[in-house]
């Protein structure tokens, strides 16, 4: 019931879900890093431009999700082939479970510190990780309807707490914080790249949620609220106290302002909404590997695994690997967008994924090209198109996909039908 497509949602409610995914502890640090490294107006401009790029990407994917009522992995099955899409799903699922563990560990550290600050009580970090993990797993088992209800309560409360924190910071900031910024080495382009790169995976997977939208317009409204308004607002609200107090950690600043319990709420709610989304999308990914697997059970198994890894304290050794995995995901968006809007143009809508070919070399070649360009820009600095590696990967994969499809004048291995023939 929790994942029934009959559970349609408005653009506003979906927008809150998307914002909830983005309100997380690392996001606060992204806003602080940018604001402390650039003049105020440049920082705001970089955050706004990054939000616009993410919004356009998410809008394009959202329309596909609404039109097809498919998860990301069902969409990739049409484009990459039945078996080719399994590789994509396995990578996305593994990446998200890893980030679930990393975020759970961050929650454990931060909540244990908060309890120590508020009540003077020392508790093992593992206790906090386990408690948070159980809460996140139970929410994920409830599916989209549970995530929707959580976001409708948590996101407005989080935004209010962040606005209050920024207001108190303005009122109580030390004079040195007001007059100067941190020394920073970011350029405007670097800042835009950080914003887009930090949230590109989420925008790529947005169809997992916008498939529940009532209409294409609602899907686009959700992307606009989430990425065009919500994410930039979150980063800016985190940036204001960081500049004023010369401190990148928003939770630390809240303690400095005497906001102990609100700080704990921010830690709990931000991690709860984000990690539930990580686990939900990962369970969808793994379920696509075997149609007999039930998503709630997969969510429990992967959630327990992620929580256990976090409790073991080993995820810091795998963060670099997870970052690399995350780099390979955004180029998938370029292929999905190019396939739907340019190559198919209303054609080639397959109602039964079983009708598709096992592998589509065209999509795989385009994906590898996008990954190569993104990696070359991110880690080697060899090649840039836009100056934003994640966006470069998306543009490259789309261009290669369209170029090869145009050369071959076909999309091999697919049964072509018109979109309106489904109804």
C-alpha cells in the first residue's frame, strides 16, 4: 500500500520530500564552505546557479517519472536492457547503502555529542547509531506514504529551526565574525561544481518519488520547490551562521547559541529524512535485481547491514570508494533524458520491460563515455566542458547516446510503440 501508485501526491508535498532528502549534515557544511570561501554575493550566486542546474535536471527526470509511473530502475531497464540495467541498479544500490552507513555513523557521533552537551551524559555512539537505524528502517518499510508523512512534518520544522538559528546568529555574532570571512581557495566555478556534484545523484534518482505525482506539472513543481528553492535556501541558511561565527559546523554553532535541544532535533530530523530516502531508493534498486524480492524485506536487510557497518566504525575507510561510485551515477541521467526527449520523441514506449533486449550496447557505451569524462575532470583535471564534472558526465553521455543513435538511425533491440497507444 505504501508504494501504490494510487498514492498520488501534489507538487508541494513532493517538493517537501525532495527538500528532506537534501537537508543533511554534510549539506550544511557545503553551504558553510562556499560562503566562507567567496564574497557574500558571489557565494549566493554560486549556490543559486547550482540550484537552477539541479532543478532543470530534476525537472527533466521528473517528467519521465510521472509519464511512465516507473522507478529509476524500471526506466533504466528500457534504456540499458533488462540485464544491462541490473549493473546500474547494483551500483546505485551499493552506493546508497554505503551512504546510509556513513550518514548513520555521522548521526551517532553528533547525537552522542548533543546528549553529552545537553544532559552531561556519555552514551556509546553505537547505541545512537542502532536507535537511529531502527527508526529509519521502520520508516522505509512504510514506503512512500511514510516518507511523505515524515517530510510534511520534519521539513517545515527543520526550516524554522534553521531560520531561528540564522536570526540568533545575526543578533549574537562576535564582531570579528561579522567583519571577515574564512580564508578560502574556491572559485565561483568550483562553488557551483560543489553544489551540483553534491546533489546530482539525488536529482538523477528523483523519479523514484515523482512517479507518485498527479501530473507532469506537479512533478516539475516538486523539482522547482526542492532544487530551485529548497536546496539553495538550506545552503544559505547554513552559510549565514558559518560566516558570522567562523565555524563550519552548524550544530556546533547552535550549541554556542544555547540551542541544545533544537540542535539535537536538527541532527535527528535531518538524518532521519535523508537516510530514509537512501534506504528507500537502495531497496528499490536491489528489488529490481530479482522480481521475487519484496521491497520491505530488502529494506530491512540492507538497513540492518548499513547500520551494522556504521556501528563497526569502518565506513570512513570506504568513503573514497563511495565517492567514486557516486561519480558514475549522474551520467545515467543524461542517457535517460536523451532517450526520452530526443531519440524516442514520444515513440518506443515499452509497457512490458520483458519485451526489451537483454543488453543495449548504445546505452552502455554512452554511460562509459560519460563516466570517463566525469572522472577525468574530477580526479585528473584533464578535461572540462562546463567546469562541473558531474554535469560534464551528463552532457557527454547524452551527446554520445544521441550521436550514435542518429548514426545508426535506430535504438536497437526495442519494440517501438506510440506513447498514447498504452491507454
